[in-house]
């Protein structure tokens, strides 16, 4: 299940890489790619390849130093990286794309730590927004306990969030073996501007690499570059049952 590493140590984002990319990016929107629990670099590198050439960038992989014991801690460290990237990209807004647990950390940062001031759009892939039954069977690590339905962190995220300005797009699958039941991969929150996209017949590890998903994320990033961050109509059903086939 999506992992974020990141102990209390500082996260390692290359300033020189950001500087070099931002010099070539012009007015494009920077994108931070947040990996999950066991995938680390391979999902991020595949996403970066698949999303290249869509008009967004630079693409900045988020890297941590260890195994985070807490979603809140990882979210604070992610916030440092967002602010660093925004500063190096002339203050432009930042898009977050998080896989599995990476999406939950991105959401916590934006929804609970004021990250919506920097991040108008969060895309999550196979993220257990409502927790997962598989965490009930996992070893009693503090982080895995936070993925259990009804945990303190998930209760925080279910609380009022009327001031959150970010938009969310959550891709989830009906065959996700790590997010159980599948509906827990949706963002069902009355205060959040969220669109849920069902990806039929795709597993947890496959979803972020599924070409229809890549195509839809590319379209989102292209829309951001062309028309700003109003990437789906305000009158669309926030719990809409869109599908990526």
C-alpha cells in the first residue's frame, strides 16, 4: 500500500534539479510526485515518463529519508518541499500527484496544514481516503494503524474543511486489493471540491501505470496549463462516478 517514507529528517529534493528544470519550464505548472509505501522510485519515474510533454513541469520526485511513523509528520515534510518548489518556480502554484499513501499525505497537507495556499489541485491514485480493512491485519506500526478505518488521522480528515480551496481528483479501482472495500478510495466529503474516477478491473500496483489513467491525468495537467485550475465544472456531482476505462 502506498508508502511514504520520511522520518523526522529533512526530505531530499534537489535544489539544482528544481532550478535547472524551472529555468526551462517558463510559466508551466510545477508538479510534485509523491510515492507510496513500497513502490518508491519506480512508480514516480514511470509517472514522470508518462506525463512528459503535457505542458506541465518541472516534475519533482518527492524523496524521504526513512519510514515515517506518522502521516502528519510526512505531511509537514511534504509542505517544506512544496514551499521550496514554489519558491524556485517564481511562486507558481504547485500540483500534487500522490500514489496510495502518498495521496493521503498530500491530502492531509492541503486540507489540514494550509497547503491549499500553494496547491490548487491534488490528484490521488489508489489512495485509502477512508482507510482500508487490510490495515487491520497489518503489523501494529503507528503509520499502518493510521490507515485503519476510524483512526485519529482519518477522523481529522473527515471533519469540517469549509475553508479548503484545493480541488481533488481521486482515481480508485473496484479491484484494488490493498484498498478494501474499494469505495474507501473515494473522497466523499461535503466540504471538498472532489471528483472521483472509477477505474474498473485494475489492481493497486497497476492503477498508476494504467494508460487510461495516465491519459486522464495528462488531460488534467494540460487543462491546468491552458485554462487555470478550474479543471472540472463547479456544477459537476462532487461524488461523480466518472470512469477511466
